[in-house]
């Protein structure tokens, strides 16, 4: 019985995958409608998954508060903020000025502050780097960082001297040759992996939905 | 009185006793295996081996092995013992040999007619009582020994046939049956049988031989033991005291000091002379490490034996219930602490130091570690210095407007391509702008995307915004309101928000394939509209290719990759441009710099944005943040240099200190 159900699930997954895939090759009205319907289902499921994620987050932090674990006051703040935001959104609507104010005056400054702290932490790490570790890779990293910063910073770019040309070309060579080459390798790997995974699911070799 | 001997301790017991009165072993049933009654004064040698326990009868003497009977018949020419010869008492003692079953492969004696010469000669010598006749075939050295034995061996039993019949004074192993017929009269034949030829050849002619075992010589230690006439063999009493039975007999005090190994003289003579008297040889010495491991004072020369009453009774194992046995359980099974004397070793200082180190390590491992109180996080001075320097470098130009950093003298090469794409798009259809960045990246992304949006608004292109992030629509409204204020762009008339598109890549695919089915309601849409698609901004848009341009503003390379890969097939002739942060530029640039580019324009980083605003002639967010950005980068560069110098200096000092 279980094997029969597994075959059914595999057949459904393969069929839906082929329906979505054929949209790139065949332009038929019927197939287009079916593909759109399947994608709508996927979007609804993804939205439901988001709700499930929020529920799971709430449950985890409620359990931490109940057990008085370490850092439970932060969990209490999180749960309180979530409940308040949810209630405000439900009562006043998602487009109300109050909800937009919460986003503009609370969420955005907090996230920007975190980004600023990240900049300070990275700078501190670079300053301490040679005090903690001195090897060839560290020296190469520091020299690269210094060249890119010199090529990016306005105090050198604004000049018309030879140093500007040199640093600008060095920065472009590092970012568009070395970094872009590495990025191309990463993208090729991701594409090959996605292709292999999709083919295995379409062929029924992988069944992440269960047996 | 009939008695029965205990097979375990040899104690005499009554014939009707079931258990031994001394060791309580079960006695054999006389009915099943009748034990021979021990004669009161009989010679011990005349008794059969008790282990056999077989009854003795005269007829059993006739049960000689066939091969032995055949051999005797061939040698002596006489009939077998079963036919005519009487059975001697000595032969009776070994009749059980004949009763033994034949074993496969057992030697059955020489075949008929193949008797060795020496055996024939011996037999003839044995048949006649003249020993001189047999000496013809005897080696010379053996003949000398024999002559000497005859000369001064008065009273000593010989191996000749005539003396073999004399009664043996001591219990000795019984000779072979019919010694006068089977066993050769001369001892040389048996002596050569068990020795290899090379050894016989190496024996000197005048070498003394082993005295003939005519009569087993009683060792000196046995001389002190007198036969009590009871016929019992000397035995060691069991260490078991039975309260009901008789006390165990004390063991005879045997002096073992006179026991010594008797080595034949000819073997002693063969010893190399240089090793005979080497008393000057140094005694063997133990290696240092072995000497150090040798236990000291562990040998107890005196063993105290407790009295029988004080001895413990075994409680486990097959010896349970017996008293006086060695208690195995306390020694083997039960844990006990080692004695201090055995652990005392002779160690040197180095070994002692190593042992102390090991002891400390083990002690440290066994020590219970108390949880340390959490140390209060104390930020380092360097952290405060770096944070303060960055805040000052970024804040002062933004607040005071000084120092003003020079603007870029050259525009990036990518900017011209992007400007050309925006300038080429038709303005009768809306452009789709995707806001896929988080609120934390607004500082960079708003400054970078600002000039692009200004360029679109400058050309009068209607704009529709969309986001796959929950907060993307709010950020879009914020930036559109900021940029639209200078271009009189009104929401609902010049731009609309399609809102949040949940579902990740599947939602992007759905939107690319069918935008109207993917988004049904917008963000901040007018209440008069049934759906967002009824807005005049989106008039005529039914699919993705109906947009005049698609722009993706993102701070993450993953979002850019999803939009590029999922929507590129549905864009048709509409160009796709990306406005990305400086950090995600390397992962997006491959889509732009390729033979078949998927991205038609790219804008990244604040430097490109400032150049874009310079090109548009509209200083905006990028210009206002340029000085802070430049001074902040300068401070970071100075800090990096100082940190590198400090790190190298510290490393040099540390290496010199070591």
C-alpha cells in the first residue's frame, strides 16, 4: 500500500514538474492555464508556510519564556512586539499610517543600526587581523582590501593623477576579473546543481515529498 | 577385615563404607569394581597398580600380547606361556598389559622370522645361564662394565636371568613378563634401543655407563622411610580436617636436603673445561629499567599457616564447604587495595618528575570544575576607538557639510549602457521596478536607486513597483515619494504599488508567466479600483513583456539571480536592468558581461550613483552622502594601515621576547 502511494506521489510530482517545464518550450493556451494554476497553488502553499513559520517562532519563544531560559526577556520582547504588530495590522489594516509608522520608525532604524554595527565590527576585525594571525593569506587579504578601498574611495577617484588611474584599474581588475570569475564559478555550480536536482525529481530518482 | 582404599587420599576404609572417612570422597562400590584386598605383609611390588583395580588371577598371565608371545616363541623355541609355561608372580602383575585393547597403528612386534641378532643372542644367553657365552657379541666397553659388576657387585642385583628371579626387597616397578625369556640378559641391547646412532658412536669406549637398573636404588631421602608393613604407600594427608573422622596423620618428616640430581660421570666429563670452573664470571645484572621495576620487600620468607580451626571455609566454587583451601574469591574477584610495599619502586628524579606530572594531570581531570561566573563583557578600548572614529567620519560631513570630498572625475563604464537603455525605452507603457532589499540596506540602496528612478520620472515613464519581501512595498513607497516629489509623480496616476508577492521563486515564475493572476491587489491602491490592474498606470499590461522595462533593485545577489532567471524568458523585448549594492555586484555582473547578456544594464555602488546624478545634473541622495562615504572610507583605510603596522610590530616584539 505504501509503495503504491509512493508511486502516486511520484507521478503527481513528475506531472506537475513537466507541466511547469513545458511552458518554456510549448505555448499552448490549455497548458498555460494549467501551469498558472499549479503555480498559484505553490504560492498559496508558500504563504501558508510563512504563517507556519511565524507560529513556530511564537511557540519556540513562548516555551523559552515558560521555562525561564537564559535570555528569556528578549523572547518576551519579541513575542510582545509580534502580538502588538499583529493586532495593529488586524484592527487598522496593513496600509494604515500607524502600521507604516511602526515600520518606518522602528523596523527600518533598527535594521540600519545593525548594518552600521556590522561595518564597525568588520573594521575592528581587519585592524586586529595581523595581531591575531600573520601568514601569507592574511597579508594578501589585507593588501586586496586596501587596494579596493583606495580604488573606491572618493579622495583618490576625484584626482586626475596617475595614482588614481593606477588604483582605479587595480580595483577594476580585482573586482571584475578575480571576483567575477569566482562568481561565475559559483553560478555555474548552482546551475548544474539545480539542473541535476530538477532532473532527478522529474525522473523520480529523488522524492523529497516522501515515499 | 576387608577394607577398601580411597582412590583420592589412599585412606583405608571399611569395605561397606560409601564415603571416605577422611576426605569424604565417594568410594567405589566393591560389587562393581572389587578392589583387591591388600595383603598384610605382601610386597608392594607384587600388587597390581591400584588404579587399574582389576582382580588378579593366574589365568590372566596367559593373556600375553600375541606379538610378544610370538616373539618369545621364535626366540626361545618354546611354546607360549598359555600352553606350557607356568606363570610367575611377576608376570601376573603385568597381565593387564595384555588385556589392553590393541590400538590402531600399534606396533605388533617384528614379523615372524625377523628377530634381530642381538635379541637372538640375548635370548640364547638368557636360556643358558652362562654369561660368558653372551659376551662374545657384547661390545668391549660393556663387557668391561659387566665384568666389573660381577667382580664387586656382590649382593647387588644384576640383570642376568639367574638373578632376576631373586625377590626384590623393595616395591619396584614390575619387570616385563617372562624376563628370563623376553628381556635380554645383557643391558646393552636396551641401552642402544633408545639412543640414536650418532650418540652411540660418540660414546667413548671406556666411558662408564649407567649402572644397570637391576635393582631400583632407593634414594637417600627414601632410606629414612621405613615400611610399616601396612602396605600403604607414602602419602601426604589432605589438608581437610573432619571433625567426626580421625585427625589427619602428620606427614612423615622427610629430609629433602640429600636429594640431588645424579648426573652420569661421562656427561660431566663432556662439559667444556673452560666453563667448568669459571667462578670469576661476573654475575648477571638486570637492566636499569628492569631493576627500577623490581618490587622491593615483597617476598615473604615465612608463611604463617593458621590452625585448622581458624581456617576459613570456602563458600564458592567447586570447593565450597571445604576448610583450609586457598580462598580464590578474595584474591581474584573481590577488589582490594594494593599493598604499599609492592608499589614502592626505585625511581630516579626524571621518572619521579614524570610521575608527578602524570599525577597532576589525572588529578586535574578528576577535579570537579566549578562553573565560572560569567565574566562581564568589557569592550576593549580599540573597539571604542574604531566605533568613535567611524561615527565621527560619517556624522560630521553629514551634519556640518565639511569636509566636502571631491566628486568622481570619471563615470563608470557601465553607466553609459544603463543610461542608454533608459533613454531608449518607450514611455507609453509602465516600467516594472522590483524593490527587493531589506530595511537595513536602505542607506545604500536608496542612494543608488534614486538617480535611476529620477531618470525614469524625468522621461515620464509610469512606474509599477513590486516586492518579494514583506517590507519591500513600504520601502518602495518611501523612495517613490522621495523621488517623485521632485518630478510631480503621484501615486495612482504616475506610479502604483503591486504590493507584496509571496512565494519566492514560484511566485516570481507565476508573475512572469501571468502577472494579473499572480497579483490581484496592490499596496495603497485607490478604493475606487476593483483590482490594481484597473489602474490607468497598468493599462494595457497583461503579461510581463508589456512592461517597457524591468528593473530589479536589490542588495542580495540571490534575489537578483531569481528574478533574472525566472523572468528572462517572459520579458520579450523589454530590457532588464539591475540596481545592486556594491557587495552583490560581482555575482550579478556575469549576467551582464556575457555574449548573450541577460541583463541589459547594471548600476552598483555609491560611486556609480554619484556619477549618475552628475550625468542627470540632479544632485540627490548620492551626493548628500558622498562626503560621509568618502571620509568613512578614508578612516577605514587609515585604521587598516595602523592595525597592520601594530600587528607586525607586536609580532616582532613577541618573537624577540621568546
